[in-house]
C-alpha cells in the first residue's frame, strides 16, 4: 500500500489529505471509498482532476497487467519531477 498526499477542498480552503493506494476492488474507482469518507466525515472533496487521474492510471494498469500501486508511484513521481524542472 502506498500513501500519497493531495490537496483537497474543505469549504474553499485547500488542505493536504493522505490517500492510500492498494489493490482496488475490481470495477470500482480506486479511491471511491476514501473520497466518500472524506466528504461524509470531514466535509472535504478530492479534486475532480485527481479522481480522474487515478481512474486513468487504474485503467492503464489493468490493460497492461502491471501493479496499480507501482504505476501510481512512477506516474506521480514523473509528474512531480516535471513540476520542479526549470525551463
């Protein structure tokens, strides 16, 4: 299981929130239950682009027979590396 910190919206204010990525339930969104818990228990929402990104990564992992956890680590590591590059 891997932990990622993402900025979530709490009434218009962004705060970091940890999501945990493991082996999702087949045919279910990989962070469905965490997003529901965050909304119901804390009143926060995970940004739509983050939800969509995890769904796309899950689809890619299934189609290519690779570990969803490891694909997330690789993809999000690449994204954070490109964010910090000087142009």
